[in-house]
C-alpha cells in the first residue's frame, strides 16, 4: 500500500538485525526526509519532554533533540 501511494517509508524496526550506530542512522534519515512522522509511546514522550527521571531513557531524550534541531 505504501509503495502504491508513492511513500518511501523507513522504520528502525526493519533494520534490527543490522549492527549500526542508531544515532547516525536516525540523523541521516531525518536529513534526507521531506516529511517525518514520529509515533512514540507515552513513556518515550515523557522522556523526550524532560519529565522522566534523569537516568531513564537517556537515548530517547537525545534522539528527541535530534528531531527538534533538524
């Protein structure tokens, strides 16, 4: 369906078996994209918004800052 609609969709889940630096992968995908749709759990949002404990989801908040700066 997405191909028929002309959408080039890339999800990190599709690349789980590949060893890579996910921060670099995410930034590459974000900079190449015309549009970005982020689907996240309430827990991820809490971390990204800075409402979680400082030691909870450190990578989440760093990724969320990447979204905001691109």
